[in-house]
């Protein structure tokens, strides 16, 4: 990569758009652009916002005195498209169509590829990509069986961060990610625990609204019979049940907050209920890690804890004491999605990995 060449990473969220510019591995610009509800109210669908957000990005780059014409790679956060293997995908017509219709649902991340392509088309020599969207699917067939043919287990998880942390760890221990067996727990607003077998996530809990540990905002796995009874009790609409499961479950339901650090402070101050709920969340994460270790037949090189909750020492220790007998535990707090996006783009630019074709 020439010293003047730039990589632009774009990560659209529901109320913000994060952008970062890298020159090689060096971050030279980072900005979180907030969007008020009034800004977005006129757009009926999320994908209708892409022109509005694109123009704001261009304004921010101009204000930062960054030469847009030097951008060679633009990597957008991948959306909820068709299930695909892990990798970096060149934005093509098929991908754009699926981002626009929301193949597996409307989500702000669908805007990433659309904005990337729109910007790249106006810059000579620039190419647009997405990298490791949440729908990365490398499950083995046996992991798809739910227990009833009407329902199949699917792969929706924090693929971008889990893959980036896996590669970071492999580099730290002077190994190749493709040579390691890892169990990685992403601990954030949602919690996903993946079994990484030689570079592939062969099993993972559906972290969006499905199974696994409860989290700050999600219920995780619930007793099936009790859930059916609740659904048909007449007390709640389908929408209310869905919000109960995703957004108003977990810590929010028990303690009225989605801030794990706040719960940690409550527990430290002697709040017995907060302590019990914090311990229960750690207990469920540890159980999921234990389950994923059986997927790898006990051959686990390391257990990696990442995401914002991994900053919490009491929580990390509560998980670690239950799983450290399986394998060494390494903690990589928070997540750096912007760097992960940019480094995926850099690998393609440098020819270290091949850009994939979305089909």
C-alpha cells in the first residue's frame, strides 16, 4: 500500500454512524456521528437513510482535511444478508439487492455495504467490501438440528469481533488461527459463545434473539413450555413478547439497567439481588463455554473472553473459575470493530486474503 493510500471503515448503528480512516495499520481519523430520532424520522425504511448518512460521512472527511481521492478500500459493516462463510466480500449487485430488501431483516448494518459501494463508485481506483457480517455461517450440519424439523438452529453472532480476536490471539501465541481450537465468548449487550475449530466457527448460540446465556438486554434460552404459556396467555402481543426477549430481557428485566458495570457496583455495595443476577449471568456464560468445549471434543487450546463486559473483573473471575480447568483463559476487553473492518480490507488490498464473491 502506498503511503498516501487510505482505508475507510464504516459502521452504521441504529442511532449513529462510526467512521474510521487508516493509513496501513495506523488509524488517522475516528468519528462517531450521532443521529437524532428527528434526523431519521422521515425515512420509512432503514435502507432509505443511506444517502443521508453518506453525505454526512463526506462532510466529516472534508472537515478533517482528508483527501477522499486517496481512499482505495472502503469496508462497510456487513448486514443481515444470506448466510455466508467468514471472509471479506466485494460488494456486487446481488449483495446490494439483499442489503436493500433486508434478506434476513432490516438492520442498520445493512447500510454499510450500500454506503461503501456508493462512495467507491465515485472514487477512481476504490473498491467496496463488507467483512464478517453477523450472519457468518460455518456451522456443521449436526449443529443445525434443533429438536424439531420445523425449527432449524441458525448462525447469528458477533462474527467480526470473534474472528478479529481469534487472529489477534493467534498472533500473540505465534500460531495460525487455522491451527487452533478456541472457545470465544463475546460479552456485550448480546452474548455469543463460539466453538472455533481450525479457523471455522462450527457451533455458536444464536445471539440476536435465540438461545444461549442471558445478557444485559436479552433473555437467552427460556423454558419452552413456560414461554408458550406466556405467549398464549392473552397478556402480551407478539411484538411485546419479542421486545421482552430482545431489548427488555436479561439485566434490564431483573434490575432495570443494561449497564453491566452499574450492576457490578450495585453488587459491590451489598445489593444481594444484583449479586445473584450477576453471578447467574456468569454461570450461564460458563455453562455455554463448557458446552462448546464438548463440541471441540475437549481439545481446546484457549478460552477467550472479549466485549465490553470483559472489563469487569468480578464477572471475568466468576466465569474463569468455572472454566479454567478446560483451557487457559485469556481476556481481551472491549472490541475494536473499526480496526477489525479496516484490517480485513488491508488484508485484501495486500493480497493476504482473497476477496470473496457474494452469491
